[in-house]
């Protein structure tokens, strides 16, 4: 056992992790553990940082093991603050692993001890983490089947309401601490959760505040996310022109940031919005841009969506030749990616084009939706 060598190795591991080389950092931390130390605080810090490094590397089982070791050492020392921090780290890891009940237990312990110690920063983190766990649990429970915001089960809504409670408590505390950056994150999460609950007016309010704070910090990525979220919420309120404005700002910021995937998503959203506005010429322009980027990124799912949308738009303008072309491409891509239900929809689309010419003045997605509502099971 050589405590000084152990500390030197641990410090080098910390330096490497901060520099972004977590794999090399892990090697130094594990070498430090092998060297050994009789300083429990140093050992606790090594376990904690190893847990964080493995979390960053996506090796969650190892991350959990080391955070548990950190928790045990903190309890041995009677270090209440250390117990709180280790509990918070365990909660975050368990959340990612989908073990929500255990994650909530750990995060509640983090919150309780932070409040006991009057650690406002720790309390804020615990509230935020609890919101994240309930939000993730709600999304996990509601993942089966296509669901519109506000259309989830009571179980899912309960989780999302709990997330709102904790995010709101976190926001109040961050306002008390005058932490504007943390306020922005809380507003963004509140906006996202209210959106899932179908509370679109509240979602717009929080995302607007998120946008304002992002602009204060010159955070272009956060601005882009806020505009996209505002567009989504305005769609559900039927404010399509306003939604289009936000999606255009999303597109501009995505181009500024050089994010082609987000640029493609913005084009897709704009194409759908102009379809809702019955401006099919504009819809086609944006869907063609989406298709070009999807092909560039070799995103087959994106290609399929673009072809489906283009088929709808061309059908609505009575351009049956191009509608048939994109419908055929959509069918080919659906088979290629192995999405059975998309293949069925593609066949329906083609059947519509061949057998329902009198519907050509109606967007095909409306016809398909009406067809599915008759009770035919395709999923």
C-alpha cells in the first residue's frame, strides 16, 4: 500500500477524464486502487470518479458497482454529504438502466440528506434528478404504440405530473439562488413535460422562457431546441403559421451549427406544416430538401418518411406520376428496413393511387387515416 503513489495515479486519472480521455483515465484510477491507500476520502473520490467515467463510457453496470462502493465508503466514514452525492450518482445510473423504482429511492435519499444539511446546490440537483427519473419513466411506460401528447394512460400521466412537480421545485430553488443557466434547463424540461401532458399553452410559456435565457448566454444549441419545441407546441394549437416561423428559425440555427441531422428534421417539420396549411408547393420543396439530406446521411428511415410525405403532397396536387414514383420508393425502403407496418401502409398508399383517383384532391394521409379508422388492423 502506497498512499502517495495512489494519489498521484488518481490525480492523473482525473486530469485525463477532464481532458475527455475517460478510457485512459479509468486505467489510472484502477491502477490507483491496485496500489492501495489507507485514506478513505481518497478511496471514496476514486470510486466516485470511476463510476462517473464508466457512466460516460456507457458501461452502466460498472458505473453502478463503483458508485455503490463509494456509497459504502461514505457510510463507513459517516460522511453524510458523501452519502448524498453517491446516492445521486446511483440514481442517475439506475435511471439510464431503466430501474426507475431504485433510481427514485436513491434520488429521494439524495434530496432528504441535502435538505437535512441545508445544501441548496445538492437539493437543486436532487430535485432536477427526480424530475428526470419520473420523466424518463413516463416516456418508457408510454413508448408502446403511436401516442399523441395528452393521450397517454393514467399511469404515464402520473409519472409526468410528478416530473412537473420536481422540475417546478427545482426552478423555484434556482430562482432563489439566481442561477439563470439552471433556470433555463428547468424551463426546457417543464416545457417538454407539459407538451407530453397535452398542456400546450404551458409548454409554450416555458419554452419561450427557455429561449430567452438561451439568448442571454448565446447558447445557439439551446435556442435551436427551444424553437423546435415551440413549433411542435404551436402545431397542436392549430397555429401553423407561427409553428412554421419557429421551424424556419430552427432550420437557420441548425445550418449555423452545421448539424445536418437537425437540418433534415427541420425541413421535415416545415414540409408537414405547409401540408397542414395546404401550401403543397412549399411542402414539396422542404420534403425534397429533407430527402436529399437523408440520402446524404444514409438515413433510410428518414428517406422513407420523406418519400411518404412527397407521395402525399404530389397526390394532393394531382401529380399522380410523381406520387406513384415516391410511393414506390417508400414501399422499397419500408421492405429494406424491415418495418412491416410501414410496408402495409405503403401498399395501402399504392392501392389508393391506382383505385381511388377521385380522392386525388384530398391529401393521401387523410384517406389512409380514414381507412385505418374503419377497424382494419395493420400494426
